[in-house]
């Protein structure tokens, strides 16, 4: 595998050394085998269209999605294989957009090599798939989200990470905090501490491999948290695995839910970050089975988590709009906006988690 990807790394560096013409950005993606490895081809394993997508179709799908989410929807994208190499050709994007794609591929090549070490160590499981964070905004994302791994359905079925139930829920919270409907995708540029698509229940089995990908993860964080004029983009660390990895790798105090801190993915760049619940945690926390069937306790726990989630998403929106501002002041502002156990928090819990009507939710919270 190292022999497979070493030539790609050299190709990426060569591409970064030259500026393509502004009218046409040509990005070398390596040999078909290298491109297939980094784009996890074939990644439509079920619910596939007929005929099945080709390698070129798959690459075009993911890169087109990134172009759209970066705001280059008027551009064009073609993928071709010529003389044993795969190329993406783009129009309607800045001349440096090829460097952005190359950055993801260079990090991905390192992550792929890390994955092979896990395979060789006998730790790779049969229902795991190497899978990079494809299809996200990579340049004009106002914030970054750190999670532990992508659910396999986003690779094998929907082929869009932002169609997962967890990311859709977080998008709704961003809208509640002022992001216009239909414009939340760029906020949700995700870096996983394990680039492994796996069943949603696979968290426990993945716990032993997060550190194996640390160089890969830091590399992507360095790229995607870089703001304009040497600025930074705020980051949200979701769930215990991501928060724990971040604190341990950067030697920070423990990062709890609604803990605000900073880390440096590269020397001289300090990125503000907040700890948050995993977006799906609320369904677990509010499950009556966790409380012996006591619905009152389950609702109380869910309302508490809803308040935390609204506050964290508020912080994300606030800091994305003013990344140079004090992140602790932003947290205070958002805690004042969403007081714990307040009626608005309560209503949103019953509407979105218990699926009550607005009238029914209001009656629950004011009765």
C-alpha cells in the first residue's frame, strides 16, 4: 500500500508547485488504483443505480458536491483517465482550488497507509470501509466539526454524509440559531478521528484505532480550520471519543460538554473549540428504557441535553460569524439565549424529539 500511494504523494507535491490557468483547473488524482483507494471505489454497495457508477462517476459525484458546498455551483467538473492517470478538470473555481483538493488527497494517502497498518496488525474488521470525508465544503466552510467515524450508510447508500440523521438534526439546530434554511451545509465540514465507515453501533470496536490516525486527523484539521488572513475557523468536538482524542493529543485539560478551549493544529494558529454532545446522543439520553420506563425522568434528561445542544450550536454560529471574537464570551451569550430548562428549550425538545405538535409541546412545557 505504501508503494501504491507514494507516487501519488509526489504527484500532489508537484501539482502544488504550479498554478493552473485560472480558466481551467486540472488536478491530478493519481493512477486509477490510487484514485480508487482514496475515493473508496466502489462505494455504492447497495441501493445502487443501474448501470453502476464508474470510478470517474464516483469521483465526479464527490468533487461536485464539494464544489457546490464551497459556493462554486456555476462551475463545471469533468473527470478523465489518460495515459494511466486520472484527472479532474474544473472551471468556475479559484486557481488555488486544485491545491485544496490535493491537500485532502495528501492527507488521505497518509490515512490510507495508517489503515493498512491496522489491517496488517489484524485489527481491521470485515464491516469496516476506509472512507475519507468526501463531499464537504473544503475552502469556504465557516466552521469545522470533529466526530469519531462516519456511519457506513453515508458511503454505501446515501453517498452524502449530510443526509445522516445526526447531521440533519444538527443542521436544524443551526437553523434555529439563525443560519438560513438551506445554507447549513458549509458549516458542517466534518473531520473524523477514524476515516472508517462502519455500522452506527461500531463505536466500541473502533476505540482502539483512533490514535492510529492522529497524523491524518491533525493534517486535515490544519487545512480546514485555516481562515482568511491567517485567521481560524471555530471547531465543535462532538461526543466523548472526539473530545477525548482532542484533549489527549494536544495535551489539554478534559473537554466536557460546553467546555471552551483552544488548540493549535499547526504552530502559530490557535483554533477555538467547544465540546458538545454527539448529535445523536439525545435519543439515547431521552430513552425511557434508561430510566426503568420512567418517562418523566427521560424527558427531563432530554430537555437538559437539548439545552446543551442548542447552546453549542449557537456558539458554532456565533463564532463562525466572528471567529476573532472571544469564544468564552460567545458561550456566555449563548447560555443566556438558551437558559437550562427554559420554556423554549422544553418546547423544542417535545417538538423535535417527542414529535408533538407545537400546541402539544407548549402544553407540556407550560402546564
